[in-house]
């Protein structure tokens, strides 16, 4: 049975097996091929999960959380990513690095045992924490490729100082930590690998800043109250999944795309899934530019200005979310088409499919609804919006105890 208009469009594309359009180097791929490739990608993700039958309805959590031996099988987490960031392996295959020291006295020559010393190493590392700790960073934590920061089994806070920067690197997983009260830093030398250190200008004060990064997965983190964004991805970043996080007490939550003029972001693909956007939030959940964005099965219980917005003609596919408008108002728009007149934004491809609108919430759709366009913004199979409350009930950093299911 065809369960949605989108699937019907996809089926029609698949049945239309006419002569492919020969494209120039600057034109788009044939729509039939796009749709088939998307289905292959989604099915491959589904096969990789290897469910453990936790029956939470959350496909990422069902992949690993019911394993009482998760501590001995930590790197299995890397097999559980889905969405556009599904290929983020982090430090899988590398050794375990145990952070024992919460200090950050020297960003140029960090002490062994500190988080900074761990993230700058070459090669894959799976980074864990010996005990609960609050880490106040003196400068941005500039990560190297193939790293997992895994906070399970400890209460780990990066707070009160600079925060995390993923700058032109690949394969990074950040899981299970608290990130809050981040401030500007910079105007100093920071080491980003054993072989290299360099001068960094003043940062924006984001919780997690992704700049030219690829294959990035941020999962089960709690983020709040930073100087700029909680998570920003700009300058050609792509292949990103932001899942199972709990966002609270912040104005500009998430920016995806550098500027309207920065067209290199036109191929950005980001999945935003199973997150809880909670109290004290104002806008940008997310704010998108140019690329393709799948916003799926998230719970929006608070937003003051708007929930999902953007400019520069992004494709936004909102699917199976729950939008609970704040206060008892007659009408509350979920969306905001920014920096353009209606004559322009009415052509931007923004679709709401299967979303649950409560308390006067409504989604202003736009665009032509071309099947191939939305295929590029499709990254996983959505669950019904009626299940969102249960799917997202454990969003944020988990309280995992060794020897028990997480």
C-alpha cells in the first residue's frame, strides 16, 4: 500500500523508465536515478542497524541501548547511525582513550589524559571518561578526524568556556555529553594535531561548530545557553545527522548554511531526527540555506518566534514531527521564509508530511513539490507523528550505568 503522496511520487518516478536525460557537468542528475539511489541508501542504513529488539520505536536506540554489555561493546554505537550522517564511523577500529584529567591549561601542548590531548591525535580513537567531570576549555576544542567523544557511564559537561569545533575534518561522533554556557574564545594559538598548531581568530561561541566537516553525527547530547548557536554547520559541511538531542534555553538554536551568498552550501545534506526542542527556545530549529534538510520525528514543545526557517531556496522536508504551539493562540506559524518576498519564497521547496499540529500550529508550505527534489532531502523512514513523544522521551544525555541497559 502507498502510505503517502511522497511515496506515490517516488513510485511514479521508478515506473517511468524512459531515456535518461544527458546532463552537463553543472546540471542535476536524472530524477529516476536520484530516487533509486535514495531508496538504496535508506535500505542500506536499515540493514546496518541490526536491531536488538528494545522496542522503543527509536531506530538508533533500538540498535544498542538494550545491550547490558554496552560498556564492553562501545564501538558498536558507530553501526547505529542513520540519516545523512550514517557513514560517520568516528573512532571505530581505534583504541580506547580514557580521559582522566578535566584540565585545559595549555591549548598548544595539552597534557596526556585531557580531552584536548585526545581529540588532536592522529588516527581513530574512541574517547571515554573515567569519572564525572566539568571541562572548562580555555580555547576551542579543535578536533582531528576519526574521533568519537563518548560520555556514556559518566556525567560530562563542557561548559563555561570555549566549546567544540569540527574544522575541515571527517568522521566525528559526539555522543552523550552536556554542552552549555559556551563563550567566545580565540585570538590565540591552538594545536589541532600532533604535527600542527595555528592561530585562531575569535570564535562565535557555538556549542558545536562544524566548518567544512563531513560524516558527522551528534547524538544524545544536551545543549543549552551558548553565546551564538547550539549547533552550526557551515562552509560546505555535509553528511550530518543530529539526533536524539535535547535543546533548551537558547535563542538561535541551529544554523545550517553560512550565508545566502555562499553557494558552496548548495549540496549540504543534514538529517535532524528524534530530537526534543524544549523550553526556553526562540528560533532556528533549524535555520537552513541552499541545501537539503530532512527534519523528521522531532518533538517541538516550545518555540517563541518560529521553529523551522531559512533563506536562499533550501529544500526542507518536514516529516512526522509534533509541533505544539506555545500558549493558547488562535494560530502559530511553524515556519519562517526569511530575507525574500513571497514572489521568491513561494518557489522554495518546503513540505510538511504527516506532521502533528497542535494548539494552533501550522506549516506554510511552498514550492512545486518535485519528487526528485524531495528525494535529495530524504534520509530515513519516518515513524508516525503519534509516536514522537515515546520516540523522543530519552532525548539528551543518558544516565548509563555500567552493567545495565542504558
